[in-house]
C-alpha cells in the first residue's frame, strides 16, 4: 500500500518534470500583494482588498460562483451562468473554480 502511494507520487513527479503535467499553485503559499503588484500603490491594493472582502460573503478568502453572481447583480451588470463560469475560468490560476485575491 505504501509502495503504491510512493509509486504514484514518483510517477507524478516524472510527469511534471517531463512537462506532461502542470504543477498546481497551492493557495497556502505566502502571497504579498505589495511586492508582487508593484504597478499599484499600497492605497490602491488596500482599496482592492476592501472591495474583495465586501463581496467575499463566506469569509473564506475566495469569491465563488454564487458570490460573483451576487456581486455582478449588485453592480447592476448581471451575467448569464456561462459568462460567470467563463469569468472564473479566465482568472482562476489553480483551477479550483474560485477567485482568490491574488
């Protein structure tokens, strides 16, 4: 059993190294918006964070499909189900179906 698990991990690592499989960015990595997005001032980033937190009603540090739908409705720009899914897909870096602040 343990050897099967190890074999799967090693096979995945080989696939990643050969470019057959992409690595997934873990959300637990440290994220500092002030150093990553130097084109924005600290004040702008803080304002973006406040807006993000306003629409993150679940307080899980993600905006999911339903929160995005409510946000677009509050902004008086309601979207179809497919367009909301497309919005998420366009900016979802780790393919978890949610939008994080980054």
